C-alpha cells in the first residue's frame, strides 16, 4: 500500500479511526507525508484531532484514551529507534498534530491546579523547598491506599503483573528521560542529573542497568512487548506522556525538574509496599531487584536533586513557579492514576 492509497476516516468523530489514520502515517517518509496530505484532507484530520481534544477535555473517557494513545505513539518517533529505519519524524503535519495534542493535555493539567496555589510559594530557596515537600505531604496521593493497603496486603500475582505494565511508561525509560532533560544544563544541576543517569546506567555495568533490571519483571510475568500498549489505561499513558513532554522541550526544563524530582521522592515508600507484596507472594527474586534497589537509590537521588537542582534554581521566580507547576502535575496526575486503579480492587 502506498501513502496515496490511504484514506481519512469517513466520520471525523470516530476517535479510533482518527488515531488509526494518523498512526498509519508514522512510518512514512516525512517529506512524502507532507506532500501527500494537503488541502481539505489535511484540514479534516486536524479538525478531527481538535474534536478529539475537546471531547477529552469535556470528560469523554473514550476520547481521553485515544488522545493519550495517539500522543504516546507519536512520542515513540522521538524516543525509540525504528528497527527498519522508517519514521515520519520531522513531518510538519505530524508536528502540528503533536502540538494540538500537547496543548490540550497541558490545558487540562493546568486546570487541575488549585487557583492561587503556586502564588503561595516562598521566595527564599530553602523555604521554597520545604513548601514543595509540604505540598506533597498534604496531597491525597501521598501514601496512597493503592500502595499502602492494596498492593502491600491484598494484591495477587496477576495484580502485580498489571501494575508493572502500567508503571513501564515511566520506570521503564527513566534513563532516557534524564538524558533528554539534562541538555542545556550546567554546573551543579548538570552534575546531579549526570550522577543520577550514571546510577541508572548501573555505574557502567550492563547487567546492572536499571532498565535491564526492570525488564526482568517482564520475564517473570512473561509479558510480551505487544501486550504492553493494549494493557495501558488512559491515565497510565498520560503519566508517560507528561514525562516525555516535559523532558524533551527545553522550555519545560523547570517543570521536568519538579515532575521527575517528585517522582523520585515518592518512589521509596511506594516500592517498600511492592517489595512486601512480592515477598508475600513468594515470586522469583530476580524480578524484584529493581524495586529493592530504588528504595535506597531514589532516596539518595531525591536528596541530591533537591539540594543541587531545585534549591539553586529557586533563586528565580520563573523557575520556582515552573518547578511547582511540574510538581503539581506529577502529584495530581498520579492521584488520578492511582484512584483509577482502586475501583477494580475494592469490590
């Protein structure tokens, strides 16, 4: 099939059809794609994406899922090396579609932030850091019952299998997120991110690279690659998309500082519960090495991140506001994701 033989969905309000159409373009040559899809055809697909975004913003669960799935697939162009070399990365049309999806996602995340909350941030860096931590401690996601009650004491092996697949969108590529976000940094911040990245790289030992250790869990549960995407919920996709969005754009660097820093700060307590569940169920030890390691490592990473990245940046009002914004995106999106996990397990 050639590009000219592809057709747009007949009904632009069909979310799956819109996503399927754009997805079918992801392996085309970017210049060929931009030459082939023009005029009314181009306007129609952009209008379809705008409709998808509007419906997602208004609370349509199906629209939200397809919106985040499409964004995740497009981000794959920027985060994965295509095995056959085929990629539409660089297409002007795909860039416009991406921006529509990103802007809609950003609008919704900002709407979840309590009005005036960021204005309360202290100007003095040490006080600002204390305020950030208190913000997290007072948030409903802190020590969420999904981890403290369900995962720890009630989760089955199948529940952990599902949990691991959902978490793969962030945990499974944290090294790449760090690599993207450190571009353009300098001084203590660059050194801290570099040390964090080197730890993720197993300090130079291939068998201890953290993504390699994480993938051992997939072996324990026999999770094939093609099952991952099918298993992901809209909120899990959102978590991964927010991490990529903030890490790949230089203008969102401070938001990435808040988002990834809070991710690491929350990890140790959460992973204690996962390890407890793993041991309770008597699952193969090789599959829990990643979580055991991060209980200690992420405590150290969070402390270094706060001291060497957040505090120096907090001298700037712009940085303080943006770091707080990224922090709240992480707290709020994580809360919605964990809330989503609870109904299915509390029946």
